[in-house]
C-alpha cells in the first residue's frame, strides 16, 4: 500500500464520511419532526463514549459473542480499503466481486451467530429475521454487481468502478439499473425504512437493533462503527453507479468526479432520511414484495448487460 | 346514582346473571366484594338507566366460579382472589391479576386485619401457559420496556413469526388505591381518585364525585355539570390525539407523530385555561368544580379555533395514507362475538360492534348527546377510525358546551355526611371506555368499600385474543390500537 494522493483522499474521507452520513440522515429526520436533532458528528462522540465504557456480558455467552463485532469491523475495514467506493483506485488493489460478496456474507454469518450466542430471545429472532432478509436480498445485490462485471469484461471491482470516464465502457442502462438495485437492496442490507426502523424503541419490530441488543461498551462501539463503514461502502458504490450514469448524459470534468460522488452520497443520505420520515414500516409479510423490486431491477440490469454485450 | 340492592342466593346467582346478560340492554358492571364475606354483582340496565347490586352471602372463603359460563367474570374473579383471597371454585385458569411475584401468599390487601393475623396463606399459581409443539418458542417482553410506558409483562408464545398465544401479567403497579380511598377523609378522596390513572384524571374525578354526590344527596349546579363535561371532552381529545401520535410513531411515521405531539400541546393549553392544570388535576370536586373559567373563555375559544383545522390536516395525511391503511387493515382482529362475550367497552368495543357509550345512557340530561359510530371489522384500522371520529365529536361537543354555557354558581358546599348502608355508583365514559366508581357506606355513613373498575379491566382480555395469529412484529401495533392503562388496572 503506497501513500498516493488518491489513497490520502480515501483515508481522510474514510474517517469522516461514515459519521457525516449518519449525522446528515439524523439531522434531516429531526428537521421533519420540528426538532433540532443531535450534532452532525454525534455518532462519532458516541463511539468515543462507548469505547470508554465497561462491557456487560451475559454469563451464557462464549468467545463467539465477543469476537463477532471484531470480525465485522475488521471485515468492513478491509472492504473499505480494497473497494473503490470513491472513483479512485483503492489503497489495497485486486478486490474481486466475489471476494466482496463473500466477505460480506462472512461478516453476516458471524454477526448472526454472535447474536444467537447471547441467548436473548430478542437477538435470536432478530438473527433469524436478518438471515431471512439477507437470503432474499442477496440475489439482487449479487446480480447487480455481476451485470456491471459482464459489461466491464472483468470481475475486478477496481476495473468496474474507480475508472476514468474515458475508459468507462459500461452502458448507461446497466449503470442506472444496477444503481437502483443496489440502492433497494442496500435499504435491506443497511436495515433502513421501510424494512426496518432504526429509530424505533419497539424490540419486537426490530431487525438490526434487536440483533445487537446484548452488546454494550466497546463491543457495541465496534458494531456501530462497522455499521457506519457498511453505510459508506454501499452508498459509495450506489453513488458511483449514478454518477457514471450521469456522465453518460452530460460531460463531467474528470477532476469533479470524486467531489460529485461525495455529493451524491450525501444526497442519498437525504433521500434515505426523506423515506424514513414519510414512509410507513412495512408489515413483515410484505418485505419480500419490496425485495422483489430490487431483484427485478437487477434482472433488468443483467438483461441490459447481456444485450449490450452481444451488440458490441 | 344510588344503586338498588337485592339479596341473591348463591345457587341462583349464576343462572340469574346468565339470563340478565342475554338482554342486549343489560350489562355487567363489576363483580367485587365489600369485606370478603359476600359477592357484589353490579348490573347496569341501559334501558331504564338504573344500576342494581346483587349481594350474595356465602360461607367460608370460596364460591362457585362464573368464568366458564360468563367469560367476562374472568378478571373480576382473579382480582377478588388477589384482593381478598376468595377462591372461585372451578375457575379454569386462576392467575394473579393485580399482584405479582414480589408479594407473599399471605398478602391480600383488602382482607381485614383480624383475618390477616390468622396468617392464612394462598397458593398463587405464577406459571405461564405452556404452548407445546416443535419450534414453538417464548418471547418475554417487559415488565421494563424500552419506551416510556408503564410496567406489564407479556409472554408471547410464537411459531416462527406468528404469535400463537399471549399471556398478559400485570400488577406491577399495585398501590393500594382502593384501601387508601376508604381511609382518607372525604375532602381528600378526590386527589386519590384522580391518581387511579393520571391520564384519566378528569374522568376518575367525575366518577368519584358523582358517587359521593349521590350518597350525600347533592344536586350539582348546571354550570358545573357543563364545565365537567368540558373537562372530560378535553381529556378525551388530548388522549386520542396522543394515541394517534403513538400509533404513527409505532408505524415509523416520525414526522406525523411529531405533528400530533405538537397539537396535543394545544389541547393541554385548553385544559390549562379551563382548570388551571394541563392534566386537569384538582379541578373536579364533589359538589362542583374548583374554578370558574369565565375570564379565560375568550382565550379558550381563540386556542380552539385553529385546532380543528390543524388537526384535520394531520389526521387526513395520516389516515388517508395508503401505506398506513394497508398496515392497519386486518391487523389484530377481535370479532364482535368475542367483544360481546368479554364485555369490551370504549374504543375497542365500538370497533367490534359494541355500540355502548356511557354518554348515551347515564350522562346528565342537560348535556348535548354525542354522535356514536361503530365499526364491525374489529381490527386496528377500525379502532383508529373510531379514535379519529371521536376526536371530531369531542371538538363538536366542546364547541356546543362553550356556546351554551349556563350561568350560575360553579359548586355547592362539599358534603360532610353520606347516607348510611347504601351503595352508589359513578359511571363515566372515559376516553378508554366505561369507568365505574362504586362506594358502599357502613351504618355510620363512612366509606366502607371503594371499588374502581377501569375500562382496561374489560379490555385486556380483548388484546390477548386479538393478537393471536398475527405477526410478532405487529404486536406493538395491536397493543397501541387498544391503548390500555396499566395503572388503572393495577390499582
């Protein structure tokens, strides 16, 4: 890993952007509720606070419970350093689509078993919900990335994303539909409304929040930090899809590219906050219908990828 | 009103009660005891607007249970067991209703001290229903909850995401209210009566005042009657707005929930202008009301005027949202047959085709009659629709009362002596439904027994039935749509 200016941008935004995104979402939601809302970097202050707190452990839990958040965090950090979530080459090169998908799956596996390990009925049924939801949403997510890979003739994420505009051979329709599919499956993966309400206090309706209900102190801090990194990773990929779609319509100056991706990421945060303020959380039985939209977008994207590929 | 007292033989009681309930114009008010040696069954006749008490003496400390034939007796019998240690013979499922694990078997709060000193201990069955079958698991919720709500324990037996059975355990707020109400001087009674459930302060104070006034033979001035009705409607408005806001929050509509909170503030303002207290505390007293609101009425009307318009905007955007409708439709269904059998009251009753509203039957004739609406679907959507409708009727009633407020005194002198050896009841349509305060006096005119029946006591069973076969994740929506009180139940 060489410290180039691109890497420097990566690392600076990696430390600021996740907390900024969470802060922006919370601030906008607060505005719609006539509240002032927490400071934008409150989630960062919370991390500092949680790291200084003691940890309470159930006497029934094993090493799995302790190590789950650590595995999630290190996995997320690895992905953030190897996936081009900004249109620049990432510090760690050579991340493949399938590596990306499987590292995410590994993280999910450990977060699920560590929440079952805690032995609380809440975290157990939440783990079952998480497994069901991700099992349904994963095809959309994988297909959207594969469609991009087909168009780019490579499964290397660095050759799909993070390319200068003139090298970009992926057609507009594939970028756009993949972006939509990633956004919709991102709502599921990131436990946002209308699938899961991150601000509710009702344990029985939760997915992500109930899964980590037994975590406390530094353990919880790692969970929250890895969630913030996941948000960054997903929003980064989605924002690139939309920025590259836009660049097919209007000419964007190459230097403006990283900046516009950052702006689109914040815009996605605003969109999420709007959805969260005005939509109603879906009934559990309606969640597959919502995920079906994500899957159909990714199917459209794959069809477009095959059609355009056959033509060229 | 003073209740008619009729003695009834123990063997006749059950058939007589069954026959009484066959008439749609008849209701069971409450079942309790005066000192643990008899059963008092309060019956309401809606056609002749009368209350009567059947007094059934029995020997020993057990009686024949009604629950198997009259399901609505279920919680009354459980409460009797907790309060007096009276054992209903043949009760299908006798569990504590008002006391929890923390109390020893000797403790029965309303037994006399002499009996207590005998040290008789009662075996309390604190087990939960064991739902068998492969893959069935239990989720314990509470008594400490994540939100700012009162304590109650819900034991949910689930199969996957479906609720098979819900068992509700309350009694974490037992404060000895009924006992205390017999000990304090008459002038202090109203403060304790209000604290039975503080969100129902006005209704509790009115019911208490009505019962005391009947026993003292007082006639309340017309103006006080109207001011009390005004307080009651403000309370209903405030709590219905609060419950709708809570429902919006549970569905995840943060923005709409915030708007409801703001509007509830305006309703609190109405309460403050009328009574000097945002929660209508210390306003209603036996004989009348505590303060004349004449000089605040102009300000009251100014606050009221924009309220209806603003409420309509928020309610429309909530209740006409397709996602909200879809979310509430068919969730937590309580069939009209069950609602009738378990004697449901109030919003939950009217959403399941029980058209009973105390204001139609027992309220003072000088007051304007409200429009009543009922639904028959019995789901969370019907309960929400009834709440929305009642917000409208409460606003109408407030306007009507304000327009035709009589002049005159606001109170007569507080009573000092009560009629001896009588039973009187105060019945009020609180925002949750029928609220009954029953006072029985001894041969010197002192309060011997003060019984309170909160509407929640009728409705908790309804919730336990309504959540069956619903999604586990829908339990909060079902619970919120019933909107029941823990403290009103626990006494």
